[in-house]
């Protein structure tokens, strides 16, 4: 197109005319085809509440944000993650491995094993608390009470054969001896469960270290008798540890025993 004719092409102006859209944002969106007639409004302004319902909604939102911020601690301390992560770290130390596998990998393995073990508990929480609350059948307080029950049952099931930790914290608070799970307060059950998980994890760690310590002692005494004092025993014992661990299917045995230690009480 010649340069002198380019100026003859009219360019439409994009200035909106008054009255093209209905008044208000809701009316403007409803006039556009393909969009829903009602879009929820998210108001981030700070103002005084107009009624009690807005106050209750703000408190519920604050409670939800608090729970989300504490979710990592809940996952670590109220599930099987604590025991599994400690045992996996003991395995790494017993094999004299410094960088392999990385800590992120071990935490990932512990997370998915925890998800596998805790799936029935999470399913009960969703069916009895989360879904009814989302459907408007119960409020946040009722949902919390319902979500608390599966976790309490899981924690108590791990200590029902050895309730020493529960008895310890009950005596420290001056409470009477409980006759059932309902008599144990949650603030007593949680620290008792954490202490029980630490105790069990360290017992497993002792059993893991025994065969590898024997290998270290045999290698160290052999090198000492041969006069090879300058050679670090770890360089010789680590391959033997790995050979023993692979031959007995160490990862499979540890995973199976960890899962069965929970399943025998929760099933």
C-alpha cells in the first residue's frame, strides 16, 4: 500500500460510551457472554464488621490459616513420620554414609511411607469432618471434634500395649488413672505419643547398629593386627556393610517392619 494512502484508512476509536454496560461490576460481567452471571466478591478491605456473621467468618478464617501454618508440625508429630524419619536417618548413619542418600530423599521416602500408613486415618478425617464442613452440614468447631477422633484413635492404638507414657503425663498433671481412651485428654495424648515414637525409633536404631558395629570392630582389629594403622577402618568396612545390607534386602526389610509395626495395631 502506498504511503500516501495509508492515512486514508479510518482507525476506530476504543472510547467506551456511557450506557454501554449496566451500572455496577455485577451488571458488567453479566452482560458479557460466556461468563457466569454471579462471581463471588473477595473483599480485602479492613473495616468494622456489620453483623455477628462476619465476625464468625473472620474467626473461622483465622482458625483455618492457623491450622495451615501448623500443618507441617501436625504431619511430623501426630503421624508416623517421626518414627520413620528417625529410623531412616539411623540406617544412613549405621552404614557410615555421609551424603548418600541425601536428606531430602530420606524425607521424601518418609513422607510417602507416612501417607501410605496414615491413609485410612486421613480418609476418615475427610469423610467425617472435611466434607461435611464444606457442604455446610457442620461448623468449624464440630469439624474439629470429628477430625480429632481418628488421630486420637491412631495415637492411642500405638500405646495401648505400653501405656507408661500416658501414665507418666497423667501423673504429672495430677489426673486420675484413665479407664479408656475417652478419659485421656488430647493435651496428654499428644506428648505421650511423641515420647513413645522417639522411644520406639531409638530401640529400632539400636538393633540396626549392632551388626554394623560388629563389622567395624572386626575390620578395625584386623587392620590393627596387620599394622595398617594409618588406613581408616571406615574405608574398608563401608563396602562390607553395603554388601550385607543389599544381600539381606535391607530397604525392603526396614520398610516392611515399619509398616507392619503400625498395621498390627490399627488393623
